[in-house]
C-alpha cells in the first residue's frame, strides 16, 4: 500500500475501513478512514496514528516513503482510540525522540495506555521539529477534552483531528474528487451526530479564526477526504450548523405496533405539507437514530409519536429520545402523539422528554385509544397544520 502525497512535504499514510457500518450507534453506511500524516523536512514527523487493527496498513504506507524508524517525532492531536489505538506499538517500534500532545492529552494517553514521557504543548505554541514549523491550537471539547489542532506553516496545512471530517471510505482522497452532494451529506451527518453538542465552541473557534493569522491552504482531518480545493464550504457549513440555522422542514418520527400510530403520523405529515412545509416521515422500524439526528440538525420542527408498551414509550422511541437529548439541538418546535390501549402514560413520557430537550410544544400531546377514527385522523391533520403554521410564523426563527 502506497502513501499519497498531499503537499511538498506531507503524505497521507492512513487507513481505509471499508467495512465499518456502526460507530458508537451512528450508522456509517459508507465506511470511514483513519487519517494519519507523514511530514518530512530535515526530519520526519508523524501526525496522529490509526485504529489499532489498521496499524499494519499505516506502517506499510509509511514504508513506501521512508523507513519508519527514521521518524523523529509524533504528534497526537486526539486521544480517541480510532486515532491513538496503535500509538503504544508505534512508539515501541520507531522509538521517536519525542511525542507531543496537549496537557490533557498527556493525562488521557496515560489513562488509556499507561504512556508517560510525553511532551505537552500549549495553545498558540510554536515549535520547530527538524525544519518543520508547527503551531498548536487548543480546541478542548471539539470533540474531546484534550483535542488540539496542529498547523504546518511551510505547507499551509491545518491538521484538524475530527473537526471538519466525516465518515467516508473512499480511494478518492481529496474533496475535489468526491461528488459535492456526498461531501455535504456525510459532513452534515458527522456534525449532527458528533459535533452538535459543542456548537457554541465551534462558534467560538470560528470567531477566533481570523486572529489566528494562519494561511490555511489545506484542511486535513482525521476522517474522510482532505479539503484542498474548497476549504470555504466546510467552514461555512460548520457556521450554519453551529448557529442552529433551520429550514421549513418538520420531521415526523415514530414507531408503531398495530399501525395506529403510523396512521396518525401519516395524517400529521399530510397536514404539514398542506401548509407548504416539507414533511420528512421517519418510521423507526426503518430509520436509525443517527439518521433522525442528521435530519433534525436543520429541521425547524419534529413531531414524535409512540405506541405504549407496558406503560412506557416504545423502546425505539425511548432510544432515539435518549440519543437526541445528548446532542443538545437548538431552535426546534413540535408535538407528541401516539396510540394506546388502557394506559396512555407512555405518550405523556414522550412529551416530557421533548420538553427536557428544549423543544417548544405547539399543542398538547395527541393521544388516541386503540385505532384512530375519522375524527381522530382529522385532528392529526389539524395538528400537522398547526406545527407548520407555527414554524412559518416563529418570530425568532433563523431559516436557511
């Protein structure tokens, strides 16, 4: 396996995980990459490593450029194990002079692997490593506490760890080699499921961006394609998503046991679309939690429906609500609905969960006993219209 040159002094030496289909409950239907970078000036520097099972692939790519033992330094921007899993073995094999990470990274790598003798870098610190001039940028909680960016001045490359990345396995390494709609789709999914809880920190970073005074020609993340032609697009997308900019779209997310809740969902969707608002219907028997999160990122509204099982929300609905709660979305309105037999408390629980995640409820929860009648379905249509009208009329809305 060969390294791929990305600039005068830098090679991509990462690994492609064609078979990855789940990442902590986030569906990765297009696989992923674990990007690592070899920098060679007077001496060689390795920026990040890869998931442990892929160490051999990384070392083979490094060997296509240089004898691995000639690497003098390692930089660890992010301690998560898909980027540090083989770090102990790499250190043992190449015996670098120094391994650099953040002060929090020192603790994280010690807690993970018992690694010590690491060198901590500070925010805005500049270091020359064998002729390569690096600037380190502290980015805590984007998306782990120890996360940092590394900027290579001579080549204008920002090594941004997980930020600006995506889960996309491809032999086409650069942004201009991948269809634009795939780039935006996978970048959006990654942001929604990984970065959303830290949107305020993204905004802080983007405000700080001009003052960094960095001539960034290439953004090289730890997952997915390298941005060499259109760095502006990914930065603009991050700004839009971090602001919580929403569109005139409402999700209708539900599961169903005997199709009663599904009938309600479809009629709510009809009411939404009758008011000129897009309805995205997402039955949980056919939709993963991460797909719901992706669509919710820019949706202005979401209607959640559940049947009641043993006095509780249906398990798939409870699952998606737990997942969404942790993502801390902003600027959403909606309504709860569902069908029940003799105990409707599961629908009340759903409504409470929607309140807990900060959603503004347009109407009280709509509960139907057993099978919805014609008048119930008409009420569902009216509920859908109410959601759509409220979405259009929101004075504080920020719509794309």
